[in-house]
């Protein structure tokens, strides 16, 4: 948890998110990496990026994996998070699907689009944190 502007923790969270992003880029082949594994890393990269953003803003974020709660907190800081609401589709991968298997009637994840969206989030937060460090 961070209090005040904790840019050191924000950078550490971004480094962890970057590792998830690197893993996602290696998981494009759905015959090798199950949807649950891929979805989990999308959720994790998003969660860590959002928490880094909150840290850089000086928020004490709650212990949660719920991206909706975290995005709503960002909105409280008047951050425009509308483009990242699509990431809420990955909330179930944080906990529920970690230990379950998706049924065959589930729509496959568009992996390229998921990576692109979480990468935009990561880059936006990285730029924000970098600007905070330089300020």
C-alpha cells in the first residue's frame, strides 16, 4: 500500500506489470496457453498498472483485485479511464477462474486486442509516473 505520492512503489508496480506484458506477448498461441492463463496475466498487468497510477496520485488503494473498484478510484481523481473499462472483462480471471476451467461455450479472447489495450494503459501510467518523478 502506498500513502502520499509513492513513486518508488509506483515504479515497482510498473516493473511487475511490464513482466506480465512480456509474458502476454509470448502467449499468443492459444493451443499452448489456456485462456485462463492468458486472461490472468491481462488482469494482473492491468491491476498493477492501475495501482501504480493510484500510488503516483497519492492514493492508498484497497487490497483488491477488482479492476472496477480501482478504475472508479481513478475517476475520483478525475482521471479519464473510459477506454480501460473494457478490461473489466478480465476481472473473473483474477480469482474465480484461477482455479477453474472455462467452458467450451466461452468466446475466445482476442489476444492481440487485449495486449494492445493493456499496453496502452501501461504506457499511459508509465508516462504519468515518469513525469511525476521529473516534476
